C-alpha cells in the first residue's frame, strides 16, 4: 500500500520552515498535558536562545536522559498554549511502528542553532 504524499511544493516553500538544532538543557514531566509529555527547554545558541517545547516523547525517553541531547525543532511556528504551558518550538520526530515518537537527532554533535538544509 502506497502512502499518500503531500502536494509537491517549491524549494522556497521548504525554506519557510525554519528547522534548527538545539541542545535540551531542561526536561521535566508534564502531568497536566492530555497525553503523556515532557516540558523541554532547548538551547538554540546565541542567535535564537532558549525556547520551550512540549513533547510527547515519554514512550522511548526519560526526562533525565534527555538533558544534553541534541534535537531538531521548527523554531518559526507561533507559540502554542498546551494546558498551562506555552510551547514555543515544535520538537521533531518520526513515529515508530506503534506510533510513539522517535526524536530526529544529528549523527554527530553540531553547533546549536544550525539550520536544516
């Protein structure tokens, strides 16, 4: 079965989505969320700074293991209120075979704030 793809876009459309790498500097449980999640603080370096994100990644990750890990996130979506928490960036991942999120991470350490291309 072939999965339906999104409509073709131009490269300029892709460039509008600002995906950056950052290092998780804080991770804590988010019990107020409707679905199990963590509250993250991600450091994107001096140009962008630290941003908050709510991430439904509790299946494969523990809060204490996330600190120091680099992740990819969309940094130019408007902030989104999730319960009592304001999420400023969208942390990115892929679903595993059961739909649980697996984080997108660089293979090697890279400078925080680097842009996906």
